[in-house]
């Protein structure tokens, strides 16, 4: 009833009988959930083949075949609950991408995430993400560690700003981070955040911020 194989990234993957899949994360020395049919109510959940294959999509596709019972759950969700499930699903996809060390999946789901947050005008969460890419270090870390996987964090931030720039309500937000990103590039400084620049000042301050480049075990 349980199938096991190695994923594209070389990690062992176990497919559970009732759907879903887990893999062993060497860094955390634990088995972590990377495919979960409980997200069947998400706007982004599908059992259909994906047009663009990736390590995460292949594993999840193999773990979701004919899960009609799970898909029926989506019929019982109202719009508000479906939106919450969709956000949780995207966050799970981001963590799973990190566990699998899949750059392709991570970038895809990061851009989906910020677009959904932008549509919901969730500036607080967008600020956390942008700050973590603009200001990923504390004073004890080496500034050469400016990458997330093989992506430059500033490049990811720039793509995020381009992605959400079409939202009219976020124009001031986008402009603020573009200003900080330009300042950081011109001064080779990676220690500013959204509270250090406003319309009247270009002052710089150090801060610690939430990082999107880490993952925690799933229950």
C-alpha cells in the first residue's frame, strides 16, 4: 500500500496509500510532508497533468491520482474559507520547494504567492517578504550570503515588484521598495528595511526580519 522512490533531486519519497507524499529532509533530520490532499479546496490544487513538469509537480501528480473524495471537499468551502485554504496551500508549496531544493518550483510559487497577496492587498505579509529579500542578514552574517538557492535575493525582489506593480492600491508600496532597492544597489548596502525610508528621509537602519528562505517541519 506504500510506494517509495527517489525524486529528481535525489531525496527518498514515500507515497501514502490514501494520498499525499513525504520525504526525508537531511538538514532537519525528519520526514516532512510535501504533498497533501487536504488542500483540495485550494484554487491551485489539481489532479490534472501539469503543462510544465518540475520536481514538486511530478511528486504531487503521482500522489493525487483519482482522489475524487478529496476533491469533493472543495464543494463545501465558501469563498472566504477557499481563499484561506489557497494561501495555506501556496505557503505549503513554498516550503515543499525548499525541502526538495527545487529552484524552479520555488520561484513559480513565490510569484504566485505575492500576486495573491497583492490581490488581497495584504501589505503586511508583502512587507515581510520584501524585507527578507532586501535585508536578509543580521550583523553576524556574511554579506556574501546574498542568495536564496541560486537566486540573488535582490533579483527576486525586483521580480516581485514588477509582478505586483499592476495593483493600483500598491503603487506607493512598490515605489517605496524600488527606492530602497536602488539605494541598496548604489551603495552596496544590504541592511535597510521598509521602516528606514519614508517620503521625507533616506535614512538607513538595521533590523531583523522574517525570512522566506527557511522551512519548518509539518505536522
